[in-house]
């Protein structure tokens, strides 16, 4: 990253259009901001904003209103300790869509206690004055290249499953879809967002020393390496994240900012994230629905389930702007001899088609009791074939590769 004259702004990669590094310049004097802006202005990969801080209250108010930024460069001035205290409290709540916000603090070179205070406040680097312009630009160049590398990391496809009525089978479907993906050598994570009555770990016969509650508590400081220590792992390779101790009363739902950070972290470097959603409309279910690529609304052949599903579809359409085409209606435990048929369901819900999963109480209950997914417990059963076919519907594959390919051939051969 070169510092050239403003009249001839230079790009690191002139042959291709690059994303910009969003930088917020802060300080308690116009001179500080002018000086920092003059250093950064010639570099086209940097989009800088200025924020003049004249009091701690103003610092708090304005920083909370700022658009997400990648880097904050703060030059210490009067009352540096108070400024660092404010930074320390604000950094965890700054919504940064590109990842964790990097804080660079510029201050005097002869005050080691102030340097330590900056590091405790969350500073990634402390630049003692005086320093050359190239030192600051080199730091930003490293951050820019890291951002470019991260943008090339694959992002997972999100499949969400939710029940229109209690016991409809969304958890059953989510666990088995995720297991099929993992068996197919896809890097898949199964996320249980039922904070009060989640049962994904039991479905998969897993135990974890840590849970989703721990991940949310440490979310601002987590990266992929740290996240790995919080995940349970199934023998198929499937990663699982769920509440270690679901609690009906004690736990409060995360807000949308936390959910956005969590989802961004989980999507990085994975092929799929399958999410088991709570049944009732909450900020969790509405937010995840809006982010999901595939939404499975699981129902049964009864009027209560149909009424709830109709309400859910109408609510999603009117409040979230989601069309019915974005939902896959999955009729679990379907029996062709029951009074409510496929045509009745389509007409009631105003959808063109539904997917049916046949009822098989014996094999499904054996699967649940043993903690073994259907693909392992009963690979040739009709219910397993139906879930495999649903997986293929989402992936657009008529035959999946590797072990699943051979299995599909045996099942449908």
C-alpha cells in the first residue's frame, strides 16, 4: 500500500475492482483528524470517515450510530484514560459485518502504562509517536489483505427447519438432513436454536463440555480456531452446536446483532449450516428465516398443524416479505389413507406442492432411542429414502457423490 499524492491515487490491485477497508478516524481535535486523513486519503482501498470526540458522552453517542467499520484509528489526546475506557465498553457492541473491528491507538511513546491501558481496552496495535506514515499504511495493508483472503472463503448454505405444531418433527428432519450432508463429505454444522427445550445433542447421542451459551458469551473474541473448542462432533464429521443445558426460565434470547455475528462465524469455511428453529415466532425464527436459503416448514396431517402453518406463511409473507415459494412444506408421518390428502394441504396453504415423509414409527423411534440417524440406523427404509430425496432436492443433485452416491443407487436402484 503506497502513499502517493492525492492527485494520483494508487490502487494495490489496479487491474481488478477491490472492496474497500472501512476506517473510522477518531480524535479530540480537528488537527488530529486532518493529519490522519492526509496519510490515508491517497490510498483508494481505504474509505475513511471522521469522528471528532470532545467528551466521553459524545464519544459514546456517536460511535454507536456509526456504520460498521473494519478499523478504528484513535489518536489519544486530552483525558486519554477516559477515552480508552469508552473504547473498551463500545468495541464488543460495534456491529461489524466484515468481522471483528480492529482498533489501532496512536499515543505518546514515553508512557508504558498508557500503552498497557490501550491493550487492555482492546487495541490490536499501539503506534507510539513519532512514527512514519509507512508504518501505519503497512498495518492497514496487512488488514486489507486479510480481508481479501477472508472474502474468498466459502460461505455455507443455510437450511432452516421449524415445526408448525408441537412434535411435528423439525428436529428429526434437521438432524437427519445434516447427517446426510456430513456423510456426503460436506463440511456441515448443525445448530440448535431451541434455547429452552433443545434436544439435538440427544438426537445425535452426543455430549459436549461447552454449549451455545458459552459461544454467545465469548462471541466478540471468537475466531474459527477458538470456535472449534466449543463444538461437539459426530462420528460422521458433522459439527454440532447446541445449548449444553437448555433452561425453560433462565435464559434470554440473543438479539439480532448477536445472531448476525454468530451466523457469520458459523458460515465461514463450511458448505452447510442446518438450523433447528423454535416453533413459536420470535426474533430468532424471523431473523433466521430471512437469512436462510432453504426453509422447511414441517407439518402433520391434522387441522391444528394446517392452521398454524397457514398463520406462519401469512405472517412471513406480510411481515417479512417472504413468498410461499421460499418455503418447502414437509408433511411428516404422511399416510395416504388419512382424510387430509396432499391436494387438501396444497389448497389450504396456497402452495403448489408439498414433500411427504412417510410414517414409520418403529424405525424412527429406534433411531431416536439409539441416537443413530436414519441413514445409519435404517438406510433402506422408505422414510430414509424420502429424507435423502429431500436433501437432493435442495442440492440439485440427482446423485450425490462418494458414499452417498453408492447408497442412493442402492436405495433407488
